[in-house]
C-alpha cells in the first residue's frame, strides 16, 4: 500500500463495523484502497495518522458518520460530507457510462476503471 504524497483526495464509505477507503491522485486514478475496522479505534487512529495531513476526505454521509468525521479531524484531515443519495446516483451514472463505452469502444473499460 503506497501512501505517497501524490494523494489528492480520499473517499470513505462508512459502514457499521468497517469503512472502505479509496485514495486518488490529481487525475482521479486510484492510488490505493484500504479497509478500516471500527471495533478497536486505536489501530484506526494510527492508520489515519499515516494519511497525508490536510488531505480532503469525501465521507459518505450515512447513519453513524459523526464519530468518524471527528476521528478524521483529529488526525489532521479535512472531512467533507457527501449525500449518500447523490453518491448512489453518481455510481449509477458512472456504471452506465462504463457499460456504454464498453459496448461502443471495446478495450476502454480497463482505462476507465484503471
């Protein structure tokens, strides 16, 4: 897992027992992915402190996100809440776009998902 200084934003999908994480560079390419377990917050806090300070964090605003936003702030990160309905709509549009491109331009899917 390479957490170098090219990370421009991190997306966090918060669930009850864990969160999934994707870090992206300035071009929107995925730099690394991670899974944060919520059971013991000490390892979670240590992991958050390894992320580049001041990085914008897009946190999907679902039930139970408040404590995680507090942990992100305490780690020197910049949490920004995203509407879960808008995120779901964006995912749908992205998948539709990928499927359309796959049908019309074979071989481009790897580039888009890359």
